[in-house]
């Protein structure tokens, strides 16, 4: 069995994908297991990748259930003795961050080093408090997340409420306590932290987001500094936007303004656009945003719609799945176990192959990720490529 360099445990699918993608971009063999229930089967295949990420699908579960799923994942990964053990958390602290970290800490018996900063996305950590483009997290747009609002308290307070006092270490300094929360306001801060962590990698359970995996990837696979992955096949696109957050809506509006003839399928309505002949399609839940459907209903409706479109004759399109719930529902409906990652189309937009099948490309991004023009740029890239 090959050596596992990095093991990543994430609480949702898009998070697992974007945390693992920087390693794939540098040429590491990287696989994302879409659900905890498939992990044992993937491990038993015998040939491990360099980097293995697992989605526990626990962000929206009660804290005790989330902790049990994380403990199960770590229980299966620890016998593989990964060099780096990484607990991926949302950079805006949505979900069961503390409960999952404490469960992972108990299982691994390693010290926590917590740093969810992603400075390139404007998400920094100062005095243990997350800031988004200079605003305290609770005052940002993410504070309005209806399904999983982030906490108001700082990270030290959140852990202290559960009985663990963790000191805050200034950016650029080396963690030397049993556990530490490390500030970071720049990419340089994260690179310094990654180098320090890798001096004694099996001492730490590293907790963070894509900013820290980017830094770790550069240190673990230093021979390749530029992107080595192939370009995704953009000549035929099925853009699936299940996220109903404001940022996703702005991205849709920008895309549709640039491409007014793009066929749009409304998954939650009886829609004749399913039969339209086109290289590219966009799937969204409804013509007008509403609260008629739950997040789960939307995800399942989007998945059914994707299944219907994939039955059409011709080569399968590249699926762009936006939003963790939608990505998970689509992959489950297609019977997918894992995604073999190739890299990133752009930072935060991971891509690879469904179950390693080179005829089934997929790309994912978190619903609120990216600027307004991200989908429009994807359309421009597909037009150039086509």
C-alpha cells in the first residue's frame, strides 16, 4: 500500500474538494471520497493516493451526530499514518466547528493548531476573531446565512465554552503550547505556519480552510511551483447552481446578462428547456427566488434535473456544481463514490473526474464563493476553448 501524505476530513463536499485541489494542482495524486459511507471501500482498494479527502456531510447535523461522524472518519484514517492530518472547517465558521475539532482531537491524540484564514478571499484571523474583508464575521453577509449562521464569539471563546482553553499565537510565531489558535492576515503568514507545522507534522492536528491547504501543498510538494494539471474540458457545460445565496444570484445575473441566449432550466418547475439543443445549459431552482422549497428539496430537484439532462445523446458535459448540498445530491444520484482531482480551474473552483472516468468531468464551488463575474468568466473561457 502506498504512503498517504495528507488526510483531510471536511464537513461538506465542496469544502473537501477545494481543500484538496491545491495538492492536485501540484501533481499529487488526490482523491475526494464523497461520503463517509464509501471511505472503507476506497481504502480497501489497496492503492492509496498521496492526498485523501473525505466528506462527512455533517455541517447541518446536530453537534453530537456531527462529532460521531468525524470520529468514525478519523478512526479509519489514522491506521494509514498520514504525515499531515487536516480537519477542514468553513472559513466563516459555519457548522459544528468546535464539536468536530474536539472529536478529532480526542481520536488523534494530537494538539490542535487552528487557523481558518483565507487571506486571498479577504478572510483573516486577528486575535482569534475571523474578519471578512475587514469586517467582523458576524457583521458580514455570512452572518445572514439562514441555514447555518456563523457564531458571534471569537474562536478562543467558542472552545472555552466547551472546556478547552486555547491560547492565541500572533501571526508569524511558532505554536509551542499543547493547542494553539494562530492568527494570519496574509499568505506569507500561512506559508510560515505551514513550514513550522511540517517540522513536527505528526504532533499536530491542523485545523483550517483552503488558505492553509494551499500553503501546505506548496511545502509538501515543493518541486512544482506552477500549475501542472490539465485544463478542464470547457467546450460543453452544464452549470448547476443550487445555492440560493445572494452571491450566487449575482453570479447568475452576470452570466445571463453576458449570454442572453443561454438555455435556462428551472429544476423546480415543469420546464420545456430540458429538451433544448445547446452546448451549454444553466440549471437554477426557480424563475423567481422563493421560500416554497427547503434546501433539501431544491438539492434533490436539481439532482433529478441533472439526471434527465445526462440522458440526452452525445458526450457528457462538464458538470459545474455550485453549493455543497446540490453537489452532494447530484453525485449521490449518479452513484459516485469518489472524485479523482486534477486541480483547479481557478482558486476555489476544483475539478476532476467522477470515479476516475475521463468521460465524466466535474467542477465544484461553494455557493457563496467567487466574485460576481466568476460564472461569466467561465462562459468566456468555454467560448474561447470551443
